[in-house]
C-alpha cells in the first residue's frame, strides 16, 4: 500500500508550464486590479483632504509630491492604464475575435507596450504643463 502512494504521478506544478505572454499578462492583470484598490484609497484620501480644508489638502499634496508619492502615483497610473487595456483585450475576446495563438500573443505584448507608452505620455504632459 505504501509503495502505491509513492508511485502515483504528481500533479502539474508551475515548473511544468512554460511562461507565455498571455499567461504573464493574465497574472499582471490580476495584480494591477488588486493594486487599484490601494490606489483608489489614496485618491479618496486626496479628495477627502481637499474637502477637509487647506491644512489637510497641503499635507496630502506634500505626500503625493514627495519622491515616494510620485513613484506611487506613477505606478498607479500604469496599473490603471494596464488594467484598462487588459480589460479591453478581454472584451474583444468575449466577442469571439482574436483568439488564435499568434494574435493573443501580439495583443498581450501590445497591452504591455501601450500601457507603458501611455503612462510615459501622460506623465510627460503632466510634467510639462505643471
């Protein structure tokens, strides 16, 4: 009986699978969705601080204007854009289009490239107009 359990096949594990772009983008989509919860709390804090008065608003602006605050805002911007583009990709798939292997890989790579490009564009415009 003990020998029977030792010779049983193992369940597939992460080491069995080869990481492909669509798999990575699926994982990143879930991570960015979770990160957006945290970022939305920060947006709510900023709005509440704006309504609470100038002292609280200045504190929130000081936090968001710091190096760490700007890095968090940069990450939030990217997460928002990446999650939005990933959602659009899923909406396309829900129509039954773009499901062949080569196109899904191209769409996954395009989602990453577009989210990075749009983040850079938004931040460049924001910094140039500030």
